[in-house]
C-alpha cells in the first residue's frame, strides 16, 4: 500500500519539476525581452548624443565613430539646461514634502482612528488613482488663475502633491495599521499624546514606506508635463520636460543635440529611481501584506 502511494506521487513530482524547468527559461526570456524593450531606446538615445546629425542621418543604427563630445559639452555649459534642472528640482522637492507630510497625517487618521465614514474616505482616495490629470487641466487652470498662481512654481507643486496623495495614503495606511495596539497603549501610559505617538513612534517605524512614497512623489512630479505646460508661459520657469520640448522646437535640424539634451534630462530621475528601487519594492511588499 505504501509503495503504491509513493509510486503514484513520484510522477506528479516529476511533472512539477518539468513544469518548473520549462517555465524558468520562458521567464528569463520574457525578462530579457522586457529589459531589451526598456533599455535599447535609452542606450540609443545616449549614444546618439555622442554622434553628429549627418552621422545619424547616414547610419541611424550605428555606433558613435568617432565619439563627439561637443553636444553634451554645449548643453552642460548652457544656462538653459541648468535653469530647467533647478526648476524641476525645486518643484519636485516642494511637491514631495507636501505629499509626504499631508499623506502621512491622512494615513495616520485613517489607520488609527475609528470614525463614521472612514472607509468611504479611504475609498475616495483610492478612486483618485483613476482620475487623470488631463481631465482636470482646464479646471485647474481656471482655479490657479483666480488665486494668482499662474507663472508661480507653487501653482505646479501644490496640484502635483495633491495628485500624489492617493498613492501616498494607499502605501502608508497598511504600514501604520500594522503597528500593534500594545505599542500605542504603552505610549499612552508613558504620557504620549496622539500627536506624540504619531511623531515619535509611527513615523520612525514607517520609514521604509515614507522613503518609498517620497521617491514615487519626486519621480512623478519630475515627469509631469501637462501641468507645467498649463501654468507656465515664460521659458524662465520651464521644467526639464518643458525644456526638452522647447529645445526641440528651437533646434529642429540638430537631431544629435536634441538627443543629448533629452538624455541629460532623463538621467537624474532615472538614476534616482534605480538607486531607490529596493526601497520601493520592499514598501509595496509590506503594503500588500498589511
């Protein structure tokens, strides 16, 4: 009897091993395809900046030969690129601070307080993920015009922070909910108020999630295009995405320099995102478990 049971299970285990062995190469192949589709355009863009426009026109898929550094030197020595970079850095930093600050407070209230309509409020923030910025462009423009925030960096930073609140709250709430009630009771016995508990215990324990939402808010704000386009008319206020578009319109015939400008505009956010990838994955894992 025992031998028959073992014999019946062996083929099943062999089939599972075979499925895993056949599935692994397919998974690697899919990963390679995704990496190729993602990285090839970026590499082509970066290498294109080291070529001249005639080289690109004569051989679009060729490698730089010889390597031309004048395109990147010209852009790095121009005040326009650094002004656009400074505008993007300032707006993204303000939007990140606002999104993380208000998102953390809202997530704390939705996770540690019990009140009528709490889940409805949380559902409204969740539905905010489905609300595209393009739909709100015209109402936002009219509102910002009425409160005199056009041609003002805060007119971009505040709406960007508002659009990042949904993701911030959805990630932070499970982390804050997972903090045991015993810790809160112990803090209350030690004389800590709700604000003290939030500031001294909840925020330090939620550092991985806070880092993640800060990274996501920063990168999202950095890549915003429609909102700065609506708010700014003066090129002195342009962010890097707007600067790329403006540079393309001014240097239509110089493809190589356009590629160099685009590559340099993309590298800060890309490098920042790559360095912070582990924090993002870890926080999402914790949010799913919570």
